[in-house]
């Protein structure tokens, strides 16, 4: 199931990025909800908030290591835990989605602009964020379960 989730995320991420690249000029903005949500054609050669600009080699290494760890966890731990399957599937899909951009474009296509001090992001970023959140919730639930079992 984790791999299916990852494939869906990668497909949706790449489709939306392709639509932005093919149909919008760089810097073009489409208002969806005034002052709240826009589609904004943006590129990022770094990480969130534009840090580590141009450090593609670092992102390649981190992503390959991360994907290896995630696949290991899917094969060894996630079989027993549905929440963990979802978390790892989202993280894997998000990591690979942005990796594809970095590999073929040397930058990541971002387009979701929610205003405020939040960076412009994409579907892969969203999947990574939700996946990490679910991963942390799973850790908390497992920790509580283990404590409860050790008391019995």
C-alpha cells in the first residue's frame, strides 16, 4: 500500500508541475481565493524558504539516503502498521517527486501560494509534511502502546 500511495503522489505532483510549467509564465499568478490562495509559477533551486540555493549535490545525496531508509522501513516495519504505511508512502512520494524535478530541471517547481510568511510549495512538499506528521503520530502511538504493554 505504501508504494501505491507513493506512485499516486508522484503522478499527481508531476502532473500539476507539468501543468504549471506548460501553461504559466515564470512569476505569473492566478488568483483562486483573493488574499488567501494563488497559483504562482515559481522555481526553487534550494530547500524551504530558499535555503541552500544551488546545492543540488547535497539534495541528491540526502534524497537517495532517505529513499533507502524509507524503503527499508516499508519492508520491515510498515507491514504491521497502517498509519506507518501511509506516512512512509507520502514521504517516499514527496521525496521522489521533488527529486525528479532536481534531477531533470535542476530546480523544483513550486506553485501553491497561501500568503503570509509561508514558502510557496507543491504537492510533493505537502505529501512530505503530512507524511512526517503521520510518522510522528505513529511514533507517539507506538510508544504509548509499548508502555501500556510493559505495565501488563
